[in-house]
């Protein structure tokens, strides 16, 4: 009995020591997390970033950037909506210098809330004007068109061709096999909705969506759940951006893209400085924006299975990747879409996917 | 039997409170504990919640405004979501508590075989992030499901919706009911039931007239805890709910999808209403029926039920639940060894290599912070249970209510509340490990408090009074008398806090930092990128880590807090705890 107690005491001691060690870690982090602490004050060679890019992908850019500049990037991965929420909640004492990735939808909202610091990279000279921020706050870094992400096996099994127009999606043979995210929760789905409104007009669009609703398996909560549902065979066609639709193929899932020939929208991905971010990281943040806007930075898209299309016309897209020239893209108005978001989403909920007419 | 608090009604109660308050001022350890607890609760529970409240009731200019609240109450969609969330919570609470009770009864009262196995099964489901169960259900019963499609050739089974959600939530949350109930059932004095039996009552009669009423506080506590968990659960309804939306998902969607933090906060505060009602019912209705059965008088060890007609049906029921759990978890383990889950079933070990390479740091962070939080939370929980269960004084109600508040706040809002409160001076905590530890402590402590309180309510005051009369200070009495009795409750609290800290999702999304990233946010990301097999590998590793630590906790607590050997065998706590898990 006595020995047992001794053993227990020893184990407790070990735990306590473990805890104390961790406590030390606490303090360290606390001083690092506060407003620009001692050692970093004079020209830090670190950079703190919130990113909406997948972790494996983003590490690739950070490594290349560190190699080129010696600046180490500390990043936290969040979904685009979470990233914006976090930046908004932290606005009195921002913890990161940069928002990196995610659609302009988020950046326009962030800019309207006064969360961003205007900075336009000199590297944007090779970026087409329609991708640029008219207010000059955020920097475009990639584009992607809305596609039909199709489950190859399901189509092969049924002997169907991939759909190539929005109206084909209404075919009863796709009953319960189309999937998209809910526009209220997903920027991707909202872009789909805004595209359809632009294509069909503000009145006719609801008739179309009511028809489409009959084939809809569900409106998922997160944007990525739609292509993942197709990957897992829960649905056959996801309405999503090309790069998101192809993401599951990295894991080996059988997904192929087709594009609507009667016009499709696109998203511009962006990055921007967070207003009032760590002062000693501002220069590094600008360097990183310049890096990602440059052809050199955007050439990386072709190397890491990102499936992203560069915005810099000097950069080379990945081989076999469908760029926007070969797709019937409409003149998508992101600012108009962002400004009317509340109203369109409310209409969508009232007409199509309100919780009352579900179940 | 009753621990009478005076028959004179309100005025007597008030008098008692005043007297006890006076008495406490003369007990320095007690007084300091109470003050310290109140300060901590004010700082880490009340302050952040008040910040959210202010935030949700002011407009952009900072003026008081009820516009958002009015808008929500006039939207039938929100009210319907609210109603459905409650219905779901009630269904899940009843089923989960029933299953938990059967397990607890079979393990503590009967002679069923494989008790160690059943105990493990009854705690296993809280060991992993809940969305993994959702994935299992999709893989087993979805359109391409292994059971629906491969076995039965069904290709159009819609697995999303309320039915699946109930299954997943019941499986995820019945361990909480089990843990609360097994603590209570094993601390009911065996002689009470034996007396009934000896006087000729049938087992059935004994159960309904003795065991069941005595365990009623535990049943209600179990229901309450499960109900609250179901209410604030985010990851399950978000993954498997399909078009069935619950309030916590609505909150998250409103905040991160419509960028409307204010409306989200109001909705979240709405969630507090049913939780508080449930809590108050428990506190002032159930706990009034004070049941004292641990009297300190020596009793003999419990005779376990061995009648086949009782034992085997219970055993079969438990095994059936166990089979479902094993099926679900087996699917996850299997999934961690395949190349592409749901598509390419070639076996491989690559997932583990990649998971360790990418996630070791975050796994270590989770373990370290979880341990710190569990120890602090477990101890603090016992202290709070101790200072609130038996006494009455000014400020007690504040401690009771505020200490469970965090449990009920949806994680998303908790995260935002903490950012609002601790991102600016006087107390800047964002980006540190401390903020995560604090959230874990205050969020998960209520389980420790509940099981501690219910255990303490069954212990006759006379035991501690005897100790005090013999000259022991209140601190000494607590350590030597109550703490050993609280062993099971402390263990449940510790395990629960540790597990919940490591598996938390929505509460930490807004609090993790580049330096302190945690394993669940890594797994969440893997789901996002359809890396299901790698996520499964992570979860399998987590379950192993958790089991190892629970084994260590169990052994440590048995060694440190076991009643002294000179106490005759059979006194105090009767349950023979297996030391191996």
C-alpha cells in the first residue's frame, strides 16, 4: 500500500512538473501575442497571417516566401467567414497582419466594416482591371469559375453526359443528385446565386431555383461540403468553384468538371492588410502581398495541386487547367453582389430554402 | 431521511442563511475559497457574457437598441428553429439518459459479465470529436454506404436529417448520463436496498420504490446535462443535419455566413433561456428532495444481482448498444488504414505518417492544455460542489448559477465573448495558451460540479460534523472526508474536462492562434479538404491517447484518494473499481 502511494505521488509530481513547463510556454506566448513585444520591435522577420487556404497548400507559399525573403510566416487556417468574424472581433487589438485567401465577398464586407488597411501591390500592373478592387483596398490573387463538379463514376454508371447548361440541371434524371451550399452560409453558394440572378433576372431566377430545388439533395452548411458530397457519392453534381471542385481529386476521388456554356460567374480570391495589425510586421505583410501578386508567386499555383487560376497574366497556369478564357464567363459584378447580399439571401430563404418548406 | 431545513418556511431559511453566512466568516479556508471562486466566476464567466450582452443590445453608434432582438422574435423561421432545437434536445436527453441508466445499473447492481468492457464502451463515445460519428453514419448508411448500398443495394437512402442526428447525439452524449448515474448508483448505501429485499420486496419492487427514487436526482441531472449538450452541439447538426437546422448552427451561420455578429449573439442569448429553465428546475425542484444514504455507519458490501431474468436482458441491451458503438468506431479505425475513404479501399499506413508529420505539434498542444485544464477544472469543480451543495449563504446562488452558465453558451459565442473581453486591456489574453485553458476549465467544469454535488447530497452532514467536532478544520475535513467520497465524481469531472478540452470544436475556432493551434481545428480542416482517411487516422490516435490518460487518471485517483486501509472494508464507497481500463 505504502509503495503504491509513493508511486502515485511520484506520478503526480511528474505531472506537476509537466504543467510548470507548460506554464512557462504560456508566458512566452503571452508576451509574443501582446502588442509587438521587445525583441520583435525592430524590424521583425516574422509575419502573422489568417488564411482561408487549405493548410497543405498554404505551407507551400510560405516556404517559398521564406526562402526568398527569410521571413517566417506564422499562420492560422480558418474558413473565410470565420476569418472575417475573427478579424472583426479583434478589431480593437488585431492579432494578425494579413488576411490571405478567400473570396472578395469577404474582403468587400471587411472593407465596409473598416477592418482593412488599403494597400495596392505594385505587382498588380499585370492583373486585368476587372479583377481589381475599385476602392484600392484588397489585392486579387487568383480567379476560379463556377463549374459543375461531376462524379465521374456515377455518370459512367448511368451512361449520361456531363451537363453543359444551367437548364440541363433541371432534368428529372438528376433528382436529389445536385448539391450546393446554402447562400447564407457559403460565399461560394452566394456567388452561384448572384450569378443566376445576373443571368436570369431578379424575377425569373426564383422560378428557375424552385425547379432546381426539386433536384437538390441538400443545401450544405459549408462550401466545401458540396464537392465533398460528390466525392463521397452523396450527390452527382456540385455547383462550386473549379478549384474547390477539383480539391477532392488530390485524395483520388473521381471528380471531373464541366462548365455551363450559357454563362457562368467566377470568384476573385484576394488578400489584404488588416487595419492596426502588429506594427513591426507591416513591411513583411506588404512584401508577402507583393510576392503573391507577382508572376513568381502565382506560378506556384501550378506546382501544388491548388487548381487556382492566376490573376497575373504573366504567370503560367497549371497544365490542363481550364482558364477563364475558355469558359463562357459573364461580366460578374462582385460589388453589386456584395451590396445586395442581405436582400438576395433573404429572398432565397423566403422562396426556396426557408426551414418551413423543408423537412 | 430528509435533511430538514426547518419547517418554518421562508423566514427560517433566511435565518439559516444568515447564520451560516456568519459561521462561514469564521472559517478562513472556506471563506477564502468562496471569495476566490466568486472572483474567478465574475472575471471569466460573467464579464465575457456581459460583454456579449452589451454588444448584442447596442447598435453601431453604441446606443441601446432592441431592434435586432425584435427582428428575431418577429421572424417565424427563428422561432420554429428554436422549437425544433428544444424538441431534439428533449428526445435525445430522454433516450440518452435511459441508455446511461441501464448501463450504470447493470454495472453497479448486477453480476453481468465483461464489466470492464462495458465501462469502456460507455465512455468511448465522448473520446472523439463528434463529427467522426457523422462520417461513420454516412459511410455506413449513405447513398454509397457500406451497409445500405453494398449490403442491401439501396442507393437512395437519405442519411441527412433529424433521425441521424438523434442517433449521433444519443451515442455521443449518453456517456455523460452514464457517468453521472454510475457515480450516484454506486454511492447509494447498499443496506437500504438490501433492507427492502430482506423484507420480502421483489427486485422489481425494490427498484421502483428504493433504487429509482434515490437515483432520481441523478436521472434529472443526466437529462439536464444531455439536454444542454444537445442544445449547444454544433458539429453534429452542421454535418449530418442536412436541412434540419438547430439554433446553434443558426448562430454560427448568422455570424460567419451573414457576417452579422450582433444577430448571432442575440440568437445565442436566446439559447440560454431553455438551459437556464432546465437548470433551475433541477436545482430547486429535484435537489430539494435531499437523499441521504451514506450515513457513515458501517454497512456491508453490496450483494450483486445474479438472477438470470434480470441480468441477461440488461446484458443483451448493453451489448446491443456496444455493438452499434463498435460498428461506428470500427468504421473510423478501418477508414484510417485505407487510401481514400469511401472510394479506394487499398490498405495503407500512409495516413498515420502524414498525420504525425503535419499534426504532432497540435496534438501535443491539445494534450498539454487539456491536462492543465482538466486538473484545474476537476479540482475547482469539487471545491464549488463542496461549497455549494450543503450550505446556504449570501452569494451561493450566484456561484451555482454562474458556474454552469458557460456549459450552456454555444461554443461560437463563447469564443466571441472571450475575444471581446480579453483582446483589449486590462486583461489581454488572446493568442495565449491561457485563454484556451480558461475556456476549457469554465466550460467543462459543470459536469464535475454536478456529479460532485449529487454525490455530496447523499452524504449525511453528520460525517463532516463529526470530523469538525473532533477538531478538524474545514479544509482538513474536505480533504479527508469529502474528497475521498468524491473520488468517482472527481474522476468523472476530470475525464470529462480532459476529453472535452481535446475534442472541442466550435468554442476554440476563434481562440486558437498560430502558436497554439489545436488538434481538432486541424481535423476540422482535413474534413474541409475531403482528407477523410487522414482525419480518421488523427481521431484514432486521439482515442488511443485519451484512453491511456484515462487509465492513468483512474490509477492515480484510486491510489491517492482511496479510503485509508485501516477503515474497515466496505465502509464509505463500495464499488470495486477495476484499475485497468
